[in-house]
């Protein structure tokens, strides 16, 4: 195996939270030949082909209550496993890396049937269903949060944090017209935006503008009112690619509590108000956010308890208290695992060498 490059299949799909940690690992394995497995019509179609060949299969999750639909989904799962097996045979992959989610089901099963080593990375404090079911079949399960290990008693777990893209480790220029000396609030609702958070922010923004603050608001693509707020200090965008530059510049973030977002806030040392997505599976975003709240790196509010008045006053208070923002920034930075991608790359190389 020494002379031919290792061929790695990465199965990561659906959301930025699944894609970006896998991309961060891929950046650490320049000597590998990497191809990607995703599904049609999801974010990977826009992000991956410029980096790696993208193969797609159709997968879907099992919905409750179980019934006829389950039979159909099961049939489709068997079909997708066969598709991935054929892909592994024809493209001669040596190993599989996945970040969980629906795509991980057929990918892990097919890889095991073909005798490939598998590493699964689970970034959330409460692992998803596929991770729980299939982690015993993976050679190594790498965790973003230590707390997740108690849900995976039969898995070979190791906590490595969650990898972020390489640009987060260097100061990045911000290509947005924001003066250097103004307080900047960044609003981000995960990779898809958060309409409820957007509505809250639009109701509060006026008083923050009056305090001199600027707002960069990443609204997502699905907010029908996204362009209703206009102000010289306001920049609304559906999605922004250079998150590293934006979070490095931000004085405060108002954010959902997806594992990827939290990791990036820690790496950039950005104080935050976190509003966990209330419908995330088993409320995992609240558990993700808990470590930030306990450490004093963020204020966490359940969406149901956060009125516009409360958000308006908390942000105004923080804007008036730079020393508190500074303390929160330091506490956020203390939660950063800066070599997560390197640790994962080392695990991958060790595993492939062993086989
Ligand atoms: C609704 C839901 O279930 N979301 C889940 C999904 O989140 P989702 O994909 O929203 O979440 P994350 O917060 O983990 O990651 C968002 C990623 O998108 C990037 N970004 C975002 C906006 C933007 O304009 N530009 C940009 O690049 C961020 O920099 C970050 O890298 O996967 C995460 C990891 O499994 C989970 O923790 C989340 O709970």
C-alpha cells in the first residue's frame, strides 16, 4: 500500500454541520485521494464538486410511527447499501470517514461488508440515531464533546473536539464594508438560517443601531421577510462563505447552537448569545450549548423564553460592557480544541496503516 495513495471515501451530507468538519479533515490529508458521498439536492452539491468528486445516492430516515413507509425506506436502504458497495469496489476505496446522519447508514454498512476500516465523527453532545446504532461497527468513533460517550457504551470512542476549516486559524480579511472601530453583532442561524431568530433580531435591531452597533445578519435562504430590514449599519445575506473572517471580527454573535457553530465560536474566541434550535433531535443543541453556558462563554436562552425585549436588553447590556465581553471571549477561547483536525488525521493514518 505504501506507494499507491490511500483512497478515502468521505460520507458527509445535508448540513454545514456535517460537511465542514469532514472538509477540515480532508484538508489534513493532502496525500490521500479523496472522493465524497452525498445525496442529490443538498448543500454538498454546491460545496464539494470544486474540491472532490461527488457521488450521490438517495437515502431517507425512518419516521415514526413505523408502518408501510418503514418497509419502503428499508427497501431503499438495502438498495443504497448495494450502490455504495459497488462504488467501493469500482473506485477501490481503502477506508471510510463519516460525520453521521442518514448518509452514514448505508455508507458504514457497505464499508463493513466490503471489509473497509471506518472512522465516524460525532460532533454533538447527544449522538444522532445512526451514530448510536452503528457506532459499535466502526473502528473508531471520534467525539466533539466528551458527554456523548455515555450514549455509546459499545463504541471505541475518543474525544477530539470538532475540526474547523483551516482558514479559522489565521487572521482573515473581511470583504464587507464595516468600519474598524464599530461594535459588530453577527447573527447566524446555523447553515440554513433560523427564521425565528431572524424575527427576534429584526424587532430589536433599532436600539442596537442607536448604540452605534453594526449587524451582519445571515438569514438563510428560506426567510420570506429577509429583505425587510434596511439600515446603513445592516448587512443581510442569505449565506456567507468567509465565516472565519466574520467571527474573528465580531464583538458578539447571536447564534443557534449547532456543534460546528459552537466550535468556530470557541476557535475565534467570540462571545455569544445562544438560542438552541428547539426541534433538534433530543434537544441536542441545548446540550451542546451547556458547556458554553457553564464556562461563562455564552448566555443561553431557550427560544420559548426569549422575548424581543429580553434579547434587546441583554445585547444592549453587553454592548455597554466591553469588559464582560472580553471575559466571555477568553472563556470561549479556553474551550477551543485547536488540533482537532490533526488528531482525526492521525487516527485515520494509524487505522489505515494497521489494516
Ligand atoms: C437544525 C439542525 O438539526 N442542525 C444541526 C446541523 O446544523 P448546522 O448545519 O446548522 O450547524 P452547525 O452549527 O454545526 O454548522 C453550521 C456551519 O455552517 C457555516 N455557515 C453558516 C452560515 C453561513 O452563512 N455560512 C457558513 O459557512 C458555519 O460556519 C458552520 O460551519 O448539524 C450540526 C452538527 O451535526 C448539529 O449540531 C445541528 O443541530
